[in-house]
């Protein structure tokens, strides 16, 4: 049995490219470096496993019974929570003029949407900012009261000198995050949002 390192590296480059899409306006070289660093926090990529078929005693004239190999799919674990924590603690910083921490979350959401939800939504700053704000005020069960969301978003934007979002912009962002599977209503309390920290994707 062996790991296919080439497939892992190709998948990592694909993920970095998806993240870099969210860094428009940043110099390409800088965006590539930041996307590579962010990918290390956002995604854990496991290689597909290749297995030789079992050996058997076979008598035959010709053919290839038992020949070849089988392959199990590789896995990607996307962990938005880990990326947000890296941003919040300063372990991963957004350089230059892109000083708002949710800037990098745009790339993370593009990656999440492309690999997990497959909705191909038009990911924007509002969605990333709302997700960032939810993470900042979540409780120990990863939930946030719906009534607290709007004010939490405005506090985050005000603290960083960004224009406030209107109520309908916050509502649309929440709807998109639900469609993508990033959040959902808490099963214990429908008036609270539950933040999904990670998903596992096969490739």
C-alpha cells in the first residue's frame, strides 16, 4: 500500500488557487503566499490509498485475473474554525491594505462552496463578515442567538472602520451560509444559529 503524494500536492495547489480567488486586489505573489499559508489551516488533505489485489493461486492460459490495483478516494477535511482561530490570534495575518480579517474568509468560503456545497454562489465580503462575526460571539456549543447577529456584525465592522451592513444584507448572507452548509438552526433552539466547524470531502 502507498500514498500518492502527487495527487495530494495537486489537490493542495487546487485549494490554494480557490482561496487566492478571494484575494482580488492583492498583488498576485502576495496573494499566492497568503493562500498557501491559509490552506494549511483550512484544509487537511489525505492521499488516496492504493492497494494491490490479493494474491491467489490461479491456473489460466491467458488474461489478467487479479491484475491492476484498486484505489480508495482521498479525503479533505475543511476546518473553517481552525482558520478563524488562526486569524483571531494573529497566527495568520492579512497583509497590506487588506487589513480586515474576514477578507481571507472570502477565499475560505469559495473553497467550501466549490468542494462541499457545489452551489457555486457568488461569494462576497458580506457573507465572510457575517461568518467572522458569528465566530467571535459564539458560545461554547458553537451557537449564536439570531437576535444578536445584526449587532455583532455592526460591532465588527465598526471596530475596523468598515461601512455597516443593512439588515437585509445580513439576512441574505445568513441564507447563503445556510445553503452552503456553514451554519444551520440549532436543533436545541431554533432561535439560535449553529456554526458547522468542519466538513469531510472525498476526492
